[in-house]
């Protein structure tokens, strides 16, 4: 069978601890940022913009507290993923399960034991774990005491946490991602870095200082990882999606260059090992003066990542004209409406060819292997009376994206694998809803937390199983 996908291509799926595990206080787990957030209808976005609301909030319902209870159901869920033929499973370790407050020196053994079992089960089922060290779940105590990543001390706490998990899981986990969507800190500093910038004189100063701490932490643990196990592969993770110019006006084209740099900035540092040349002017223009400690630049330079991973849901569109440049709804990343594209029910514009463009851009820029670690369509699924879920819209979305990923590989891009987001339905990061579903596996639970938590297979389950079995040859 002719297929652009290499033998051993890592087909799989992705989740994150904070969005699926639930069990938010079980076995000694501390609270994380998302445990303070309600859903979008009850003030999620407001709390993300003004963290005081999250700390003081007394909401009726917190979607992350129980979520889909993956903590209890993981064996059943992994068995379904193995049935689809998954070669890899991406999840994250919950930082506050291992260090409930974040700044202890000794870890919580019960938290570590949970991931021993989880990763052992993955390995037993033939799935390579792909583990995000920090996915939007800064421990609450670190936010309260230190204002999150704004404080340099977070570097040491994160390095200590990473050392514990690297040593503990070194024979089971080979692929690691240091920070989920590291550029998120720019768009939502509280979500990405547990940083409250709401009272800051120069919020950008605070944000880029926090980013510097994450970048240094990422390089330090890359060093550590390679010392602990030279076979480890460490990746960065970008919320990707090429920004297009709204018109061919040179001003719009330049604006698009700047918007793309805004996001690539982080990966430029993690992948090339140094602050990009354009950052000097950007910092000057924005009155940003970074506090860079002795040795920081050396550690960045000496320990770049091994591969570049990213999420891709959509391309973006920008104009140089502020009057034109209004945000569309439903996007963390400001974008205009692209008249050539349709959008999901949440306003995310669907652009499969944009994945090929993005993959080529990223590969040209870094020349490192890529890993598409998130992609997918958030949609409302309505079971039929007999309980079937005919999610053809999801199959269409995924099929078109897999096809373009194949084209990018034919273009010469090296890509290790593909893990569509939310392979089992889970709580949405942006909206806190259950009804924004991505899964191949349906979970009976609604926005208010009502449901049996029963799992069932959607039509896309069978479609994806076939894609994997044929290594993408039929797409
Ligand atoms: P949801 C936007 C907003 C929040 C998180 O998003 C995002 C994005 C898109 O880049 O990033 C990732 O659940 C993230 C996942 C998240 C997924 O996109 O808002 O890594 O945690 O669930 C999808 O539909």
C-alpha cells in the first residue's frame, strides 16, 4: 500500500490531566489553576482575565473537579484506544498530584503511583506514552505565593518536579513535552503561566519575564532529561496556525510577519537556543527589560529541544488596519473571518491546507522533526435513539487534515506522529464545556456534570481504526 506515512508512524490521540482525570482532591492532589474555573457561561473568561475572580470565586460548579473521571476509568479508556490501534497516547502529568503545593521538596507518593500504573498500562497495550510535563495546571499555591511564573523560583520547583518524574518513569516514557502551548502565556498569562498581570504597570514586561523563566526551565530540564536517559526525546509545544495577511497590501503582509513571530518567538528560543534577532527591537519598542541571570543564555544555547510539536486547529488572518482588525468570537488567537473558510460551531475556522502550510513553515524554520500533537473538531454530538453517534463532520475534518499532513510529508517534512485532541470526550480548556466534544469515544456527561459517564464508540472510532490499520494509505 502506498502511503506517505513512515513505518512506525506514531498514530494516537491526546488528552491532558486537568481536562479528563477529575479526582481533583484524591490521593493527596493539590488544587490547580483549572480547579478554580467555572465554565464559560458562568464566568470562565472573566476569571482568566482577572484572576482575583478565580481566587475569590464561589462558583456553583467546577467542570474539572470530576470531569470524565479518567482517574478511575483509565484502564477501560486505554483499552478502547488500543482497540483503535493507537501507537501512542499523549497525556500530561498533573503537577499538583506530584507536588500538591508545587514548592515542596518531597513528592506525593500516591500521585506518582497513579502514573506508574497508567504508563505501565500504556506500555502493556503497545502505546508509547507522550507526556506533557505542564499542561495549564499550575498549582494554586504557586500562584498565590509567587504569582506563578513571574517569580524566578518557579524554575527550581519545575526542575525538581521534572527530575522526580524523569527518574521515576525513565523506563516507560521516552517522549516528553516541557510546556503545553508555551505561547499561551502571551495570550492568557494566567492560563499559560499562573501569572496575574491585571495590576501590572507594563503587563508585557511581566509576561515576557515569566516566559523567560519558562524558557530557561525548559532548557534546564532538557539537559537533565538527556543526562537521566540519553534516549529521551524532548519537545517544545506551540499553539500553531499560520497567520495570513488579509490582503496583498504590503502593510498587511508585514503585519502577518509580526503576528507569526509573536508565536514563533518561543520556539525560536527553544529550538535554536537563542533569542531571535527581531526580539531586541520588539523588547525596546515595548519597554521590556528582561532580568536574565548569569548562565541563562548559555543553558538556552546548549540545550535546545529534540523535536517540535504543535497543536493545529485553524489558520489565522490579520490586517494592518485596526478598524478592520476585530476579533472573531471563540478564539484565543485574534483573527479575522476568512471568507474562504467555513468555521466550527465555536467559530474556529477550518483550514486543512493551512496545516500543510504550517508544517512546511515550521520545518523550514527549524529543520527538526515535527509531531502534530493536537488537531480536531470541537462539535456537539447528538446520540440517536439507539445511542449511535454519527459524527461524519468530525471524520470529514480529520480526514482532510490527515491528507494535508501526508502532503506535507511528501513535501519533505519529517513528522513523527499525529495525536488528535480529545480522543475521548473531555472538558474543553477554553469554554469548560462538555458539549464541545472532540472524541472518537463518547462520554455520557453534560455541561452540568449530569450523566452516567458511560463510554461508547462514535462513527469516527471505526474510521480512525481503519486509518491506523492502513497507515493512512486510504485517506
Ligand atoms: P478547547 C484555545 C483555547 C484554549 C486552549 O481547545 C487551546 C486553544 C487552541 O489553541 O489550546 C489547546 O478545549 C489546548 C487543549 C485544548 C484544545 O486546544 O478550548 O492544548 O488543552 O483543550 C482545544 O476547544
